[in-house]
């Protein structure tokens, strides 16, 4: 996410050497030292399965550090923006989740992100939390890059088909955060929002779209979640209702198919 933010705006991107999220006090001190106009926290513990065995470490990074940063921003009277996740929901049904729906995370990662949301809200000040899902880009590890890597040696893959969500391009998330940040420096908006790519799709159908757009001949076999057990339980329904963000900031949810084409083009240039 930091890469996408730096591409789209002049930002000061702090690395782990100066803002290590495992050290919440160092993060708040870095904010105080730089005295920025707005802070966007684009970092997190995202190893969902590893969080099951290391929940205390994930809690420090996903909850305590954002809480400390939000407190620092409140003291400086500057906006604080933070990325959260659809994993705060228990993931049943087929309706898109709204910001007002009850939360009940089913895994450690979701629990740590939810505590982070609470700590940010409790810090006060002018803040915004953007819940998103299924993030992909040309950088780092993500589903798109995994599928492309597997397609180099496999012509048939079994992919979960009973989990449905909103693939979201990192570039669009970065643009949204920057737009929100600029508006919030003028006193506009703030609170909890959802932002996910449209239309909703299963992992299996997302994989088919990746292969079709990349010109890969790979057959995708639909399988249930039960056939692909993981340490952390995943929600079946990760659909997100993004109407509130559109109402408050005029930001429409992205078309993930366009974002996918752009990511594939970028990967072709690497």
C-alpha cells in the first residue's frame, strides 16, 4: 500500500526503522517528530493463519500501535486514517455488510483488527477507518500473484468457490485514502467506512478472471471451504456495502476487473 500511496502523492513513508508497529510508542513519537498534516496507517500484521499462534504479536501491531498513533494525531489535531478488514464480521449470509452491522470475528486476525478499530475510536480526534477486502496489486504477496505463479507449473487448480468477497485493487484504496485525507484536513467526513471492489465474486471465479485476462490456460475446479482447511477460519461472505463512503465523500467502489487488467499490465512490464 505504501508503494501505491507514494506513486500518487508526495508523502513521507516511514519504514520499520523509524516506525516499527511492534513498538507503539515509537510510532507515536515518529508522528510527533514529523508533525504531518494527516497520517495514513497503511501497515498491519496481515499473516492471517500465523496470527492464530501469535495473536499477542498481531494484537500489538494491529491494535496497540494504531491506538497509539490515533492518540498522537488527536493531540496534534490532525486526521488519522487506518485500513481495517471485512474479517471483523462472522461472514454468514449473502447480504453486503454495512458499517452498522454486528461484528463477530471468527479468527485471531479479525479480533486484532477489531480491537484496533475500538482503540482508534476511543482515542478521539478526527479519524477514519476504511474496511476493505481481498486486496491485490503488482507488489507483495496476494491472490493474483499466487495464481499467476501456480499457472507456470499447473494446468488445473482446485479453488474455493463458497467464499464470496470484493477483490480490491491497492491502487484504488490508496487513491481513496488520499482523497479522504485531503477532505478531512478541511474538516469533512470521518468515522467508519467500507470500500470493496465490485461486483462480488468467489475465489474460484476470481481465479478464472485472472487466468482469462492473463492468457493462461488453466482449468479451475470449484471446491468447498471444507476441502481446503486452514489454521484460521475464513468468512464465507465478505461482501461490503460501500454506500456510506459514497454519501460522505462521493467515492464510488472500484471495478475490480479494471484494476486486475492494470495489475496484469504492470506485471508484464516487470
